[in-house]
């Protein structure tokens, strides 16, 4: 399950990070938009200054037609690469070789003219081979002459390249032919030497020898099959088979091997009369067996009504005895002939195997020599064919005459130079885009250097601690006016719901055994909103029916008495320093169930006072009379007060302010609290922009509208 959900979790985390970065850049753009405006304005100013100070530019236009195919004779080896033809020609037209030649040409034609920088741009009309050349320079006359010289020098360059290619091609063909002649002579010598030691006619008969070997293999297979058949059958089965079979072996003799002995003669099977004799004796043997069986049948039939001494029965007995002796004689003869036939077949197989072995060696040798002969001959034919092709090409090749001069044509000569009216606008556009790019780069750099937390998603990715609340940004009465505290019928619904959510996080914390009652609220640096957070959280807890005491533990600059409009004649400072009873010093506030203990007189010894026994006794006594005691203290980085007081309370609430608190400083403050063994319950992100995508109370305003009957 975890493995299947990990890709989805990875995509979700990536989406959250992307959204956080997008929000960060948007917030930075909204705050630092003037950076882009200043950069664009400066760049446009530079562009205007360039338009005023730089001399005007003049343009001259010309057109050329360059044919894609060259008109050369069929069979010539002079070719052009057509795949990149158009781009190649454009590069040549504005290349350094053509520009240098054009500059020298204009200077030589008019020595009084001072060379001026001229840029040449080449474009191609769509679906054509028409090249449009644009020259831009300060001097109109020089610009026109320079463009015309560029077109003419391009034509000269192409002609020179063609002539050079023609000369190089002819030289290459000649050199190749000279290299082939020794190869041809060497092959001729090899062929002559081979024919001097080998009979060509015998080599040509290699195929006939192969056919003859195939016939010998077939005869050997037939003889071996016949011998196995004779060995596996009985005499009677063999004789019955012989009645239906003619003599098996008729040996073909290759016409090409006229001088060899006949195969039957070589195998010892030329005497066919022996097979005929075997067939005659066998026929008689089978005939006598048939007569004996018939006589025995007649004897049994006559025995039913004739006595054994009857003359006819006696004669039949004598005939059976005579036929039995004859059957024995014929059987012995048939067995002798059958053995002779098996011996003849074995001799035939031996002779065939010897001939196959002899002709196989001769066939291998003939095949090897024939292949060598064909290889030498084919090599000679290839070299001769290549030599003939090179000779024919050399005879017909004349690039200087066959390339048509009209392959490159000046379609429109260089026009009179005219002022470039669009150049000032182009300079302004370029300057504006460059200014925009510089401004965006500066913003990107600021985003990299600025580690202030800008959104809830970014805060979650930056801190491992839990978040207890997400407080939206609310505007006060003016720039210096204090943000009003929560009231019983407060119309800032999203603001109220955020603190209610924070109250629920404290009341139902699942990972602690006992509910925290003494809470210390702090931040890393001033102006993070810890005092407002402490006051509104205390009011929200009191609205829920809890008895809450809010203590101004910022003995240096505490302002909670101003927030609640109470007098601060004496307070926590006098309780800790002078040992006064804190009960008379507690003030009632406008909220029910909420009391305030002001700071009292300011002191710089607050860090020492928070380490003594009075603060411990004060915390023990107050928690007996109140459900919650909230202490508003100085920021962690401002003084050591928090690190002295935090280990003595049930938990610490750490406040961050969106777009104000540095993540690096906040991490350092949390590390200090952890080193002092303080129990950080969670973080509160304050002053979140309500329109941010990760703040949700802002999107459901309809739920805060009063409805009749509710």
C-alpha cells in the first residue's frame, strides 16, 4: 500500500512546492514591481540615447536566383549536396570570404571612399530559390556599392569553386586509373599462373563429379536398406517378396566420366543371373509347399471314407514323402542363394563406400580449385569494369564548359540605399526586453536571497513542528493604529474562525497526556504579531467558557495594558521584584472570563527575575484559580527572558509572520528553545494574505452570513 501511494505522494509534494514557489514569486512581484519598472525605464532611456547619438542606418536590397541543380553531362562525378543546399548558399553569401572580396572590390574601384562597417543579412523567399540580400550601413552610396560587390563576388566565388572542383576531379580520376593498372597486371599474372598448373576443362567438370557422387550415395542407401530388409525377414517372407520384385539395381554412368569402369562391375553386382536363379529356386520351393498342402488336404478328405491301406491313400502318402524330400532340397538351395545375395549386397556396400571416399576427395579438390579460379576471374572483372568507367568519365568530363553560367543570376541589382525607419523602434524594443530581463533576473536573485516565509505551504516545508493556527491578515484603522482585538459579535469572520481553530488545536492535542494550562507566546523578532496573537487567543479561550488570565511578561516594552485599556500602576514586575500579592493587581477586561495582569514598571532585570522562586510560586498559584494562564514575552532574539521562562511553563507557542519572519532566524530561535528543554507545542503563522491559495476561510464567506431563523 505504501509503495503504491508513494508516487502519488511524491507528485503531491512536488505540486505543493511548485505552488509555494509560484506564490512566493507572485508576492515578490507585487511588493517589488517597481524593480522591473525601473529597469525597463532605464533600458528605454539608454535606447533613446542611442537613437539620438548613433548615426542613422541605410538599407540596400538585392535579389539573386541560385539554381538547385547543375547542368552537367550524364555520367559526370561532379555533384552538389542538395539536402542543405539553400542554407549553404546563404552562408556563403554572407561569409567572410565574400565580404572581404566585396570590401576590396569597392575600395579598388573608388580609392577615395573610406570603408565603413556594413552588415549583410540573407533570407530566402518561401518555396523559391530566390535569395534576398539586405545590406545595412551608415553611408548610403557605400552600402549600395558594397551589396552589389557582394553579389558579384559570390558569383566569382562559385565559378572558382567549380573550376577548382573540376581540376581536382580530373586529377583524382587520373590518379585512380594509375593505381588500377598495376592491380590489373597483377590479376592477369595470377590467372595465367593458375591456368598453367590446372586443367580448365577438368575444373568445369566439378559439377558432374558432384552429380555422380549423389548417385553413388543413393545406390549405397538402397543397398544398405536391401541388406537390412533381407536380414530381418524369414525365408518364406523373402521368397514371397521376390516373386513381386524385379532386379533392383540399374546403375547410371555419368557421361562426363567415360573412362571409368562400370559401377556394377566395380561393385560386383554385374551378374544378374544369380538373382534370377534365386527367384527360380524360390518359385519351385513355394510351388512344392503349395502342392504338399493340397495333397494333405486331399488325404484328409479321402480319409473320411477310405482306409489307410487303400491304394489311393498309399499313393498319396508316397507322393507326400517325395514332395517333402524335394522341399527340403529346394529349401537348402534357397537358403544358400539368400546367403549369397546378402554377401553380394555387403560386397556392393563396401565397393560403394570406397568409391564415395575416392570421388569425395577428388570433388573437394576440384571445388577448391574451381572456387579459386572464379575468385581470381571475378576480381579481374571488377577491376576492369571500374577502370572502364573511370576512363569513360574522364573522356566526357568537362565541368568548365558544362556548368551553365545562368545557374547563378542577379535577379535584382542592389537598390539605392534608404534610411532604416524601423531601427529606432527595434532599438527600443531590444532595450525594453533587455530591461525586462534584467528586472526579472534581479527579482529572481532577491527571491533566492530572501528567506522570509511567504505562504503556509512554504512554512510547512520549512519547519518540522506542527502548526496550531493560520491567522489571516487584517487591516487596522490606519498605518499607526492598533489592530482591534476580537469582540463578542466581531464581523471579521475569517479572523475569528482562525483563532477558534487555534483554540481547538490546543484543547484537543492528541500527542500529549495532559492539557497545557500555562502557555508562553513568543516569536523570533519584534513585530511578528505575538502580542495580538496572545490577546486574541486569550479572548477566544474565554469565549469558550474558560477562566483565562493573560500576563504581560514583557517587562521591558509590554503594551498589553494599552490593548485592553487598563491602568498599569503595578503588575508582574512588582510581584517578582518586591513580592507584592498579585491578586489585587489583576484587572478585569471587556471580555467575560478574561483577566489581565499588566507588566508594571519596566526593568532590565527581567531575565534575573524569571529565574527566582517568586515566578515559580506565581505560576503555581495562578493555575489553581484559572483554567489558562497566557504569558506574552519578549522575542527570543531580543533578550534572554524567554529562554529563562519557557522551561517553567507547560508549553510554548511560537508565532511567525508571513512575508516578515526570516526562516533562518526562526530556526535559530527554535533551536535555542529546544536547547533550554522548552516544550514547543506548535507554530502559528500570522498575517497570511487572505487571497492566498492556501488560505481557505476566505473562500467560504457565505457561511458567515446571518440567515433569518438561524
